[in-house]
């Protein structure tokens, strides 16, 4: 009994430390990538930086959501790249969640839906693109009608993965 109380007492500080260090690691990763992007034409580093911005945005940093949208809009403008398009769509959905203005929310939701659906339409067999859309849509309120799409994406991921394993 005392051991279980002691374990649950220690669990909270350990979880707090894990969250703190994971946020610190993301910040360090972003700083490292930003220092490496000396050449703005290096698309692979820009793409990695965009993913790091997106992950920081998922963790709640609103400033990085704006940075990732700007970065991925530049990347897909230069050349149609569907993985960048899916991250851009997910980032617009993150921005919609933070917007206080209902019209801004709807605008960003529609942009996010458009980018994510286009990425899956062009590359429906890419597991990463399907996962980004499925994960984004499962977090959208049910009255937007995206839950069935999310479930279908997860089912498609399982189907694609089972074919690769064989």
C-alpha cells in the first residue's frame, strides 16, 4: 500500500520532468536547425525545420504555428510537395484551434482541409501523409464530419502496412 502511494507520488514529478526535457529538446532542435539553414535554398533542412516548428506548434507554441505556415507555403509554392502540403494543412488546423475569431477559425479550417485532402488525393498510398491527415482530423470536433475520413485513413494505413510486412 505504501509502495503504491509512494509510486503515484513520484510519478507526477517524473512526468513533469519528462515534459520539460522534451520541450527543451524541441527548442534545442529548432535552434540547431535554424543555425544550419545558412542557405535558404537547402530544401531538406528547411523541411526538417518546418517539421520541428510543426511539432512545437502541436505542443502549444502558437508562434511556431505561424512560422511553419509561412515556411511550408514557401516550400509548396516553389514545387508541389505533398508531404509539405500535408504539414501545411495540419498547421492551418492548429492555427484554427488558437484563433479567437470564428471567421478566422473557419478560414483556417477550410484551408487545412483543402491542403490535407489534396495531399492525400495526390499520394493516397503515402503512410506519412495519411497519418498526418488522420491524426489532424481525429482532433477536429465531430460536427465538421471528418471523423469518418480519419477512421478510413487509419484503416488504409493498416492495410498499406500489412502489405509491406508480407
